[in-house]
């Protein structure tokens, strides 16, 4: 496994794009504050949730793609506090509802990352169907 053992939030911010939201939106600021307040283990779980990897590369130049925070869709637009954030791991993308409070952001994000079983740091060669890969 390559990359930094501790997630560098500054590096992640440097490599973040915003689609349909702004870095200055209140809920996006809540997101960054909550991420900064997480333990190292929770940050690793967040990376697995959003990217299916447990580490960031060592530098921005080594990032294969930028992290993307996008606007919510569907019911999350009108009732954000009732929805969880969703991730597209192949695109390192997070659809982030416009939560009305930082504590709501914290609880929904932590719940979402705890319910994820993705991990792309290894390839299960012994698993059925992978023998010839």
C-alpha cells in the first residue's frame, strides 16, 4: 500500500473540485470541519467510502483524479437532513446534501462511512472469478 498513512486534509482540499456547490457553501464548510475533527481511523473510513482506498497519494501530482463534491439530487434537494451523502468510488465523488447543522453533517457522514464495505487497496485474487486475472 502506497501513500500517506495519515490523511492530509490540506492535500485533499487542494485536489477538490466543486460541481453545483461552492467551497464557501455552509454545508461544504461543515463537511471540511467535520473531516478535520475526525479521528485518523474515521478519515481512513471516509476515504474507503468515497474512493474505496485507505490512503491518499503523497502529493497532488500523484493524485490519479481530483476529489469532487457535488450537489445533491432527488429528495435530498428538498429534505437534506433526511438523506445520507452518497459516493461514487470510481469517480472519487461525493454528493453532499445541504445539511442544516454541522452535527447533522457529522452524524449522517459517520453513519454513511460505517455502512460501507468497499476497499480497493487489494485485489482478491483467490475470490471466485478472479483466478485468471
